[in-house]
C-alpha cells in the first residue's frame, strides 16, 4: 500500500532559509501520521522532551508509534491505560523512548513522583496531554499540537522551545 507522505507547510512566516521554530504539517491518514513520527525521530537525541497535545483521538499515540519506529525501540506503543509511563528500550543502541500519559496524572506533583528526570537524560520522553503539566520538566522542549479536521485529516504544529529547538527543520522522508 502506498503511504501518503505528509505535506510540509511553511513556517510561521519567516523567509526561506531564516531561523524558524514552528513547522506545520498535514497528515492525511494514520499511516501519514506514523511517517511524520519517523521523520521527527530523525531530529531526536537523548534528553529531548516532546509534549503532545490535542483532543481525544487526535493521533498523539499514533504519532508516538512512528517516533518509536524511527528510533528503533521495542514496541508495541499503545495508550498506557493502566500505567502512567512506559519505557521502550532501544533495539538499535540508541536512546530509549519514555512514553507517558499525563492526562491520567493528577498534577505536577504526581509527575515528579514518577522520578522521570534521571531516565530522561538518556532517553527521549514523549508526554501525551502534557499541556500545562510537563513543561516544568525542562525549558527545552518540542511541543506538538494536533488538530482534527472533519475529514479525518490532521494538522500538526511543531513548536520548538529553547535553544535546543531554535532551529527546526524536518527532512523530507
Ligand atoms: N490523519 C490521521 N492521523 C492520525 N490518526 C488518524 C488519522 N485518521 C484517522 N486516525 C485514527 O484516529 C485514531 C487516533 O488515535 P490515537 O490513539 O493515536 O489518538 P490519541 O490522541 O493518542 O488519543 P487519546 O487522547 O485517547 O490518547 C486512530 O484510530 C487512528 O487510526
Ligand atoms: Mg493516546
């Protein structure tokens, strides 16, 4: 089956070649969303934090699955229903993926209780529904917001926060 490649949009108005830390991408299908995740994985290194937000069923877990594929971590990546965070070790000698669901957390204190900080240094951490909860973990983070369109396509906004993400450029797949 042919996989739909997400179409990269322009940044927030900056001229081509200038620094920009916002990228818009349209993902037409769930497989396009996973393909986008694999492209994002190409940008990631140990210590990175991704904060994924968007309504129920937006595609946060689907995108995380693509990121996991791109990182070469052990799956399956699913919605953590009974656990708050799951560690997916690398099968390729790279960083592990820590996948957390902050929606199920009561607040900042509970996230601190997980003691993710030490694991985060060596891993890539992706937090779903992290808006307003996970930001305090680090000043450097990639915020990923997914909007659902009525036709089931998704608009994905990537915003880099901090020096680590001051330049954000997705390579074509
Ligand atoms: N363009 C698309 N991108 C992503 N997912 C899509 C798309 N079109 C349809 N889907 C479907 O939408 C659902 C998205 O579910 P997913 O669990 O990834 O969302 P979520 O944001 O993690 O939800 P939750 O808030 O429950 O954690 C999947 O069933 C997926 O197949
Ligand atoms: Mg989810």
